[in-house]
């Protein structure tokens, strides 16, 4: 593992509070995930890849923005690993970088319709931008 | 003042090579109490032992020190030597000048100096030794087995076989336990009833065995060899000795809507019932929670139809007190509740069942007469999903699941899958697994057969959610090897629920002062070398109350426990280790510190009268050590603030004498 | 809050002895001066009315007296317990040291007791009379001077760092109950911990070398209630009647503190009675602090029947080698 | 009348005014008053689980601190606000390092110690008012209506923090429906995600999820779907124009007889 | 330095009968050398070691005291060493608080199989105590010759 990845891994673990070593690779998170079809890397892969330091592919993956934060994986994990928190931490490590926002305020008007509640906009901004 | 003899062994050149043995025996001559000191090539040889015996006689020795190899090697030898010469064997101390001196040091001079120091320490200790006699206690030659499952049955049969009377206490109306509910057994696929029920009959017919069914242990007192136990025989409202087990009452009882626990509540029984055809004892029991007569005083049908006149609505609980020399815990297991795992929809659909329920569904004596039919609509299921590790290996939160592997699920699931495919080849069977664990004779072959010969779909992954839709159960799961999420429309979902110790184990452990782990499994005296004994002397462990086990393991452990019990009951008297704690009543505060650290429950308290200096009498609570139970660890001696508690053979004064001798 | 006065206690004591609830009363009796009170047992109302006293110097913790007193005679013993005393009371009950049935405990609130050394330091020697007025003490001396000192300024050390105004045991409570307090009682221990090894050694060498081995600390300690003390027992390996060497001082105080570790209620009596003013409570508090950090908060005497930390364990306890800071 | 601190949230002031209005009216009919805290700010809509994300959680902490000053329980109606505020409160209670950083931001004198009790309006009805009491106040029972509760994610998960109900087999809304005289339809997708905020940039994904929720409710016979979340309502309605989705406060107000247009 | 080289400390090792004493025997069987100054006292269990014994050893001239027991969880008496661990944690901390050199006292878990660990531990401990020199802070002058 490169020094850089080593640092990134420990930052992700620290900020998420998740211990990926607890994972016993049962795949219940992935068996549970409602966003499975939209993701290229699935919850159990996030856990495994962070643990093994193979984080680069995750940083560039659209999967980061497909997690619905529905916490189903968090609740159902038999080991208390909380994969959603790990996905969030990886995403934050990307969007916290200068200019790396996934969603820009300027993009929003085009995405709106009349009925969409404010809640959707603020939530998406929280999830996708810094 | 002691008259001490010192015997320095050369151990050929093992000691004499690095230690000047002559100098050692010479130096120790001048120590207080020493009246004789010599050295010899091999003290442990017959000639060496004769030197010791002769010296004891000739010099009227009251204590001896042997400077030789480790006491772990020859302490027992020299104790026997001393005893043969009429000296109390606990008047012997060993100075370990081989393993802890000559073998680890190179220099003759410093090695000799150290040997002298070790010898002096031993002499200092012996000066304070007192003759010790192992305590003796009689043994009640009767055993109690708590739990009448296959573990309890096997233990009881083996003990009875050796000629000792044994009682089984079973809280249910019949013995047989979980195994009686099973259909087939892995890996040989014998029918469980075919191999269990003959054993149950053996138990019933063995005149050394008494069965207290529908009974519970209320109170346990005493200690190894001398337990006193109170057993509560719950009122079954049927005279056990009169009932012929004809079953007419169970057919005529008008109360038909009682969930049948033997069939996991999947059908009903009457208020008066015999759990199953081969029950032992085969007598009826009236369930007071449902019996109309007992609840309202109106009915009495069973009494009318009983030609034997066995029904007795006035029966009361009965307490029986009995003495036992040994107690075996065989309290067994239960599947955990599925309430906290409703992502699998156990509480939302009747067609989501546990593996034990599946056993009943496939059992010829079960609610469907052995036909595999869905509980909801009685249809034949075509797609069945088995989910492994439901609640096992789960440490997300303690109230939900169990951190341990339940051990038996992989094999019984393979069995279920295989038998289903065997009987109903038109069924698709999926097994979701995290790992398939099959250590055991012919186990992995069995699992492979399920895959290779019977075409069971084993999928590495876990079910995330089961959604009842229409008459289907939509199963969403992962297939980790294919990196896919699967959606299977199943007809039946079977959950391999984790197993946990029976709830009665915890209060029983408290009564026995036997220790338990955090999961409420009984702890072994030693996990490797004494696996069927509890650390509490006289208490033995049989079956799953000690940890998850399959039937062959349970039976072997049950027999092993029986062997230990037989070994104990075969003795007329128990000889204790005399190096036990003793409490000085005059100094004891009665504060309970010692009791709290004692791992064996060897300490009890009594109020004693003491004559005070002013001639008044004061009553004080003081500790008393049960020498038969104490194992001599000494934890109490340090917990005791006043120093009232001391350890024979390793007394405070003796250890201090050794410290002083070494540091001089 | 209702201020408890000497009169109200006398009234209560007389009432309980006259209505037969109790047969004896443990209380304070005036000594030579207003500030040197001695514990006493009263058997009738007249004695109580004549000699019973309660003032800002009624610091003595009576819990320990119950052991001997409850073994004597018939009937119950009345004891007045300040909040801190109830901890000792509970601890002794936990250790089965007296029969609860033979005691009638009346909880009394406490705003702190005065330390005569601090009073003398404030107003000088030659004190004749001390009375209390509001939150002040009025001190009259030989020379006819009348000085006032605030009670808050002359509080005994243990009261400065009072750990609780809440009674943990009583049959009857006079006044209102208070709360368990936040306090800074470990500050001094921490200060010592932060010194170097050499500095700590010098500090304690200086303190403990003053010990005259009078055994007052042991005799007053409500946890030191052994039927026979190890220091009086020739077989214990620590017996010694007098200090003969600097080692003895350390041995005595280490073992004394160790024997009460996990049982000490931090009542501060040891330091209060030490004629040499050795801060002995700092030894006990070190153990309390360590126990709190290593094994979780534990206050002896807070809950009757609780399992003391030294007769308990978990599988994950700290290793002794790590219990001592290694980085120095 | 008993006052409880109330955090409405931004959507309740705009797109989901009826959720707010009927919550207040029903509360009064049931004998408590929603005391809107002053100067509240948007909760942010989602809780960022990262332990070092401080700034985005401050508005929630301020709301919690406000409620504490009033010495009141803090009630929310919107599922999202509820989730964010409850999770923030939990972090303040359990993550010392986080709490310290937050309190440094809040400044001396404004620290928050985690002692406010956060309840969802539904919890308040169940635990404080009691569904039996609610049933007694019903004047227009919803008799004959087949109503499916839609919980979504935010009310129930993560269960260790939300601790509102069994996350896999919840009963709180069903019991409310029963108390109001309606027939509760239980269906497996009631705790599945509607797609949430993803609707903004991946409408297809949201559509997939929302349609399966509605299909599941319908296949079990539901006529009306009830929710507590404006975003859930949006997603379900947008992707299933024929579905009738209402807020639980709507039904509540109707049954209690405090809804103006009872004939909709 | 000269003095230190000549200084030979006196070390008392309390070893539990079931694990550490057997570990010491194994060190002997394998001829793993350690200094002569280490003298072993056999106790049934490390929980038999009273703090009084330790102080007594220092009083009588020991320069270092080491307590050895079974690894936690392996105690022959199931729980003895857990109590030892608590007692010694408090005692060590107290001695250090009084300014006694922390290197003079140690607790090690040595199993019956760890002969090599026993020898290594004793070598290391002796070295540490030798570096400290004579025990002055807990000495009893009357016991010095």
C-alpha cells in the first residue's frame, strides 16, 4: 500500500468510525442494498477495498453518489460494520477537495421541478458538494 | 524446633557438574534446625531413598529438604519415601537446584552459591511446616442428571451401567429433548426416533434410573460427594403410577386449541396430552393453563373416560429431597427468538420458518405427517431458500444475536437441502452461506454430496430481506462470487437460527456455584484437559449446556461426563488436597472478601459466639472453608484484610521465611 | 435549608430514647475546649441534655463505633450520620460488620466541618470559646479578643473537596437530602503524578519520615475494623510497633492504604487525626483515582452490597506493567 | 395546555405546509401545543455520518440547545429533520471528541450537553398522549379505508439511534391508523427506500424504487399511502401519479375533525 | 559504570506452580541461561502473592521483584491471575507514586510452554535492575550487612 493510500485509509477509518476488520464478508449489506443496480462497487466491496487499501477505484466511482443513505446495511450488518458510513467517508474524502464537488449549485435549477421539496435540494447538496 | 535432614542430589553430573554438591550439603548443615546433611549421586534411586529413610529413623528427623530436580518431577516420590519412613509426607520440601540452577547457570562458584540459597529457603520453609492430613469426606453413591435430552440420557445410562443409582430431572413431561423432535440425523441419515427411542426405553426400564419428569431442581446445597438437592415435582394432575398411557383422555378432552409445543406450535394438542407417542414416562399431563376443569371447575371429561382412575385434579406440587455424590448439568439448548431478525419476515409470514420447525414439517410424526407442505396454505413448495447464520456470528448487538458459531447449522442445513431434493426432485433449493463449516468425520463429504449429487444451489452470500408478496416470498440476497444481487421468488424460507443455552441453565449455575461464560454456557474446569468438568468439584457437564455440539459430540461428552462421575462415585471416601485455605476465626471479620474471590464457592459463613475479654459473649460472623471444595489457590489469603485467611502448605509465614532466606 | 442545631439533635435523641426506639445514642461530648469533641455513648435523656454537643467541630465519623456498640446489650443504637458518614456506614454493612437491625440511623445534612488548625492559623492560639453564627465562627480568646472567621475559609480538607451531600443510608432524615457533588479531590494526586520520580520520592520521604507510628490513622479509619490488625500480628510479616527505619514508614502506609483500597470511602479521617499532619488521604485517593481510571467509577459505600474492585475483575483489565506510566 | 418545543423544518414552511398545519391543529385537539423554537435553521436534510463533519450539524445542535433552554422535549414531524436531529443528539451524547468540537463552535455559555429528549410527533402520540387517548378524540373515524403506512428509511434507521420501533416490522403508524378507525395494510416495502434525494440527479433510480414501493402497497390492497416525509411523498407521487399519498397529520386532522376541507 | 558492572542485584521471582514455575523448569530443560541472581519462590497461583511479600523482599535486600503467572484466561484456578492483575496494577502504581523506580517491579505472564520467554524475561529484568543499581528507596538499613 502506498503511503498516500495508507494515510487515506486511516483518515477514512477515523472519520467514519468504522472498523472494516470486523467484516466477516457475509454480503448481507449487498444483499440488502436498494441501490445495488446503480452501483459498480457494492457495500461489501467498499468495506473490503478500504481495508485492503484499494481505494483509488472507489474515489473515481459513481457508486459514491448512488448510496441513498437509507442505513439498511447499517442496521442489518451482523458485525456492526456500518458500510454506509464508510461510503460516506470515501465520498467526503473526494468532495472535500477543491473543485471536486459532484453537484454544483449552478446545475440545480435544471434538475428541479415544481413539486420537488427543498429537502431534496439541501440533502443532495450535503451529499454531493462541499 | 524441627529436626531437619538435608539431602543433596548430584543427579549424576546434571547437578554436580555445575554445583559443588559437597559444599552445598556442608553449608546447609549450619542452618537452624538442620541436624543432618548429606549428598548422594541419585537421591531418587532406591539407594538414595534408603539413605533418606535411614536418616529419618536414625536422626529422628521431623522434616526433610531434598535439593534435587524440580518438585514437579520428584516431589511425589520423596513424599512417599518420607511416608514410608513414618514421616508426614507434607514435611518434605524440595529445593530445585537442577532445572532452576545447575541447568541454567554455567559458573561453578555462583551456581553453588545459588544452590545454597535455594537450599536455605527450603530449610527456612520446612522449619515452619506442619504435618498435614488430607481431609476425608464420604461419597453419596448416587448421581443426579439435570436434563433428559440425549446428553442426560446417555450420561444416566452409562452411570447406571456401572452400577450406580442415578436420577434424571426433566422439566418437560417426557425425556427425549430436542433429538426427539428431529427427523433424520446427519451425516448417516438415520431416523432420530429410531436411534433415540430405544435409549429412552432403556432408561425407563433400568432399575438404577429414576426419572423425575415434569420436575425442576429447586435448591442445591452441600459439596462434592455430599450434595443435597430439592426437586420440585410439578403437579401433572395425573397419577403417574396409575396412568397406563392409553391416551383415551387425550382424544376426548374438549379443549382442542392448545398450541402443540412438540410440533413448534404448528398444530394443536388437547389440554390433557402425551407429548408424543414414544414419550417416557408414557403418562398424560394436564396443562393447567388450558384445562377447563382446573380453571373453572366445570368439565371433568378426562376423569370420566379414564378407566384406570388416574386423573387427580387436586394434585399439588411435591418437593423431594435427595442426596447425591455428583451432579451432571445437561440442560441443553434452544434456538434463539427470531423477533429481532424480522428482515427475514419470520413474524410476517407463516412460510418463513426455523430449521427446527422444518424438522417437524418433514417428520412423519409431525403436523403434516412428513409431507413437506407450506404452513400457510398447505401447498407443496417448489422453491426453498435456506438462510444460514441467522443470529450466529453476530456481534452487532448482544440482545440481537450471538457472537459464536452455532456449529450444527451447516450440517443440518445440508441435510435438509439434500433430503428435500431427494424426496422432491422438482424443488429448487438454495442455501445462502457465509462459510460452510464441516469439520467432522464424513461431514464435508456429506455437504459435497448435497451439492454434487443432489444439485442444491449453494450461494456464497447472505439474504438481506424477505418480502412476502402474494403467495411468494421475495428473497433479496447477494451472490458474492458473481458480484450480483439476486431476487428469488421462494415458496418457503428456512432460517438456521442460532442456538443458545436453555434459560434454566443460569439459575442452575447459581445454585451449583458453577461458573458460566458471557453467553451462559457452562465453563469447563480446563478447556482442553478437563472439558467435561465444571471448576466446581463434583459438577460435570454434558452436552450443549457447555457449548454448541452435534449429536455424536454430545453423546461422547455425555459418556465422558459419566466416566468422571463413575470415577468419583467409585470412591468410598474423597481425599482432598491438604494444602487448602483455613480461616482463623479469632481474626476473621466476616467481611465476605474471601468469599467473593473464591472460584469454587468453598467459603461459607456462620455466626459464632466469642467470649470477650470483659467476659461478655459476642456473636460474630466468621468464614469457614470447606476443605473438600477448596482447591488451594490462595486468592482468599490476599483478599483478606486481616490476614485471618491462610493457606496450608503455602502459609504466609512460610513464604516470608523463604523471602527472608533468599534476600539475606 | 433547615440548619441542624445542637438543640434539634438533642430533641431528636431524647425523643427516640424516650419512646423506646433506641436504647443508646452515639454522639459527641465536649472535651476541654469547644473544638475538641470526643465521641460518647449516652444511655438516657438526662445525659444527653447535659453533655451532648453538636457544632462545627462534630467531624467524627461514628460508623465504626457501631461495630462494638451494636454487639453490646439490648436495643438499638441511635447514630447521627452526615452524608459522608453514610458511605462508611454502607461499606461496613457491605462487609457485614454490624447488624443493621440494631441501628437507628438519622441522616443529618452537613455544610462542612471546621479544621481547628485552620482556625488557629487565622486567629491565633489561646482560643477559649467558639460559637457559630450564620456562616461565620465567632472565636473568643484568652485575651478577650473576639474574632470572626468564615466557616468556608477554615473548612477541613475533606470538606473543601466534599464528594457528596447525599445520604446513601438512613432510617430517618432530618432536613433535606443533597446531591452527589462534582469535586476536585484528585487535583492534588494529579499534581504529584505529574512530578518526576525523584520529586515524588522526595515529597513522600519528607512526609512519611514524620510518622511516629501512633496508629491514629488506623484506629480512626472506618475501613480499618479488623478484629486483629496485621500490624499487631507477629505472623503477618509487617508487624512492628515503632518506626525504626524509613522503610517501616513506607511499608506501614502502603499496606494500610492497600488494605483499604476499594473499601475506603474517602472520609478523610486519617488526615484529620494525624498528629504530624501527614496528608495520608493522598495515598487513599491515589488508589481511588486509579480504580476509577482502570476499572470504571467506583465509590465504596455508595451502594450497599456492591462488589469492591479488588474482589472483582474483567477479562480486559489493564496490565500492571501498563498501569505505571512508562514514558518518563 | 402542555407545551413542547417544535422544529418544523424548511419543507414544512414551503412545499409541505399542510404537514405543519395539521400537525399543529391536531396537537391542539389532543391537548398539547407545538411551541416553535425561535430562529431555527435548516437541519440539512441528511445526517452526515462522518465524525469530523462539524459545521453542517451546528444548526441541529442549536435547535437542541434551544429546546433544552426551554426545558422541553423537542418534537419534529418531518422524518428527515427527525433523523438528522436525533442522530446529531446521539453524537453529542456518545462522541466526546465531536461534542467538544461542537461546543467550541457554540462558544462559552452556549454549550449543549446532550440532555434534550428528541421525539417524533408519532412517538409523542404513542408514548406521551397514547393511541387510546387519540382514539377517544376521534370524531370522524376513517372506517373502511385501507391505509398503508410508508415508513421509508429515516424514521426507523439506524435503529440503534432512532430506537422508535422494530425497524423490520414496525407498528407505530399502523397502530395510529387503527386508532383513527382505519384499516392498516401491512406490506413488505414499507421500510424500503423511496430513492430520497437521488431523485434530483438520477430520476430513473428514484422511479424504480418508488414504483416498487407503491406496487407492493397496492398488491396488499392499499387505497391510501401515508407518510411523514415530504421527500417520500414527492417521490411516490411523482412516479406513481395515480397513487394517493398523504401525510399522517392529514389523516389525523381528518379523523379528529379539525381539517377544513374534509371532503377531499 | 565500573561500579555498575560489579553490582550484582538480588532478584526474587514469584512463580505460580502451574504455568510459570513449569516455564522456568522448561527453561532449565532447554538449558536457557539466565543470571544466578534470580531466585524463584513457588506459589500455587500468582494470586497467592501478597503485596506484603513483595515489600518484605525489598526490605530484606531484594533489588527487584517479579511476579509470574499463567496468561489471563489460562489460570489453573480460572480466575486467580485476574485478581493478581488488579492487585498488582494498583500496587505498582502506588509504588511509582511514592517515587519507587518502576523498573524494580514487574509482572509477566509466562506459560508452561514459554521456557524461552521465561529466560528472556529474567535476562531483561536483571539487566534493567542492574542498570538501576542498588535498591535505596525501599531499603531497610537494619537488614543490610
